[in-house]
């Protein structure tokens, strides 16, 4: 696709602020969702601060050549739960978050050193377009269920006995808000002129939020919970200062080892929970950068180099978790935003990172963003995740699918990913994306020596 702004382009200051806000909206829901899922009083605003700092570090290591935002990684959810498991004290659990991110980051550093000396040609051979294309598609398709599920949810509800949030809003009322968001976004992107065409997500979210607000006001005035979508009560309990992870870890009180027994045993536990997942996320890191490379038409694995993107991601995760508790990763939502808006200006990502840091201290702003209903964000994510999936499928276009070797490779990746092939080893979970990629690599290697057969 033709980009309106290339990586090194510098839009006007006012435009950059609007573009950055759009990026922030695109990544916000997932970034603050991770601490909300983990619980244990984790601070969403601290996670937002950590994501902003982590992104700045990533940009420095990549010499401002890779336009993507780093947000809280869902791949480490099991690892983060493990930090608090076994009856440990809250302060020790937070220390586990910091140590775990450090271990995961060190894996990236080691991999970066290996790549620095070994180069990236072996990666391109191991993961050609016929492997990486369907894997990128799976990244988008694997999130499809989340987007569609959110279309039927509001922000008003309750927690069931298992701690799951149950929305009380009528599902069709939520669906109307989500679809309005989606269609406004699409219409602005396709038919919009100039700025309107470049900020379709902001316009779509504002439209969806406005409709949701109208439904909610009507519901409150009539005492009808089915129409209440936005939880305005969130403004009564705003957090003005981020509750940083390192403060809870080092100044939160005495450590209680619970069932662990000793600090040494606890550190080993954290090591085993985080390190294997880091190798899994490494595969997704490559897929994300291959996808972004196709969008901006520059091979990021060669310039600034995979070793630099790994260092930026690894060190960014360490520092981000030090403040916010969550290891960071490159966000598909951010990449999708670049693709749809046509704005690959890295200055936009830089300002987004600054905006995330500043916003974490502006309680009304963070609270407002947090009140954006699931159904509205679901409408946006239908477009975002769809673009990720399609961009992956476009990578396959140059592959000869008349060759059964390529056909089988693409087939097993798509079916394994869409079918939800997941492997679990205790607290370690190999995601469907990673399983699909690994299976695809093995398939490609096994069939690589096979003969071409167009008749079968």
C-alpha cells in the first residue's frame, strides 16, 4: 500500500498529536487489560507508563527506524500468575514480576548477540514467506474471537464466582455501538479526505462512544440496566499517581515465601516460568517485524537489524516491567494502525510513548480511556485484526501454491492456528501462534527436499 508518511517523515506538530492519540487508543485496551487480568492490585496506569518507557527504549535501540509501539504482553500471563502463586506475599510477587521480566529480557539479549554474529539469512531460510505469511495471518485470526466477543459487551456489570466479568448491557444494544464504530471507521478510511482519512480510529471511537453514552444516559434515567454501557462511576475512584511495581517490590514490606520455602527456590520458579515463554515470544517478534517490513517496504531484520529490534524489545521489557510489572512486546494493534492510516512516521510512535507516560499521571484522561466500552473497541479491533490477517495472506502471494510443499506448509499453519493448537507444561503455555509457526517450520524443513508435483 502507498503510505502517506514514510518512517522518516515528520508531520506537522498538531497532526502528530492527533496521530499519536490514535495510536494510544489502538493499544490502550490490551495494554491495561493485562494488569486487570492479573489482579493483585496491579496498576493499569503503571502498565501504561511502563509501555511508554519501554517503547522509548525500543526506539533508541532501533535508531528510530521501526515504527511500532510496545505494550503489555499477553504471552506472559501464565508467568505473571506464577509470580503470585503458592501463598507468597504481595511484595514478593511484585519482586517476581521484576525478576521474571529481567530473565525474559536477558533471553532476548542472548538471542540478539547470536543474531549479531550469525546474521539473519538463516532466519529467512528457516522462515520464508510461505511460513511467515500464514503465521502473521494467524496473529490476526487468533484475535478474531476477542474482537467479536467484545462487540457484545459493555463496561457495566459484575464479577461472577470465578472472577469473570459479566456485562449486564443488552447484547444487541452493544452490537449497535460496535457496528457504528466499525462502519464509521471504514467509511472515514475509504471515503475520507486528508486528515479524516488518516485518523479513522479516533473518529470511529468518538462516534461509538457518543452512541454508547446516549444509551447509558437513557438507561440511567429510566433505571434500565440493559441500556447502561459506560461505567461513569469509574471517575469516582481515579488513581492519580501510578502505583509502580518496583515500589511494591522493594518497599512493600517483608517477604513471605509461602509454599516456596526460600528465595533461591522462588527465583528458580520464576526463571522456569518466564524463560521458555521468552523463546516463544521471539518467534512472534520475528513475525511482527516481517509484517511491519512488508507494510513499510523496508526489511527491518536487516536495517536496523534483528539484533537491534531484539535488544530494544528485551531491554524495553525489563524497564517497562520495572515500572509497570508487565513484560512488553510489539503490538499487532499498532502495526494495524500503521497499515490502515498509512502513517508510518516513527515520530508518531515517539510522541505516543511520551503521551502514554504523561497520560499515566492524568487520572481523568486515563479513566476516560478506560471507560471506552468493550463493544466500541471491539468495532475498531475487527478492522485492526482483519488488516493483520490480510497482510499475512498477502505475503503468501509470491509463493507457488501449486507446489505441494508450499501448500502443505501454509495448510498446517492455518489449521493449527485457527484450530487453537496450544501446548501447556505447568505454568508454561506455548501459544497457538507459536505452535503453528513451529509446526510450519518443521513441515517446511521436512518437505524442503521433496519434488515439485503439480498434478497432485
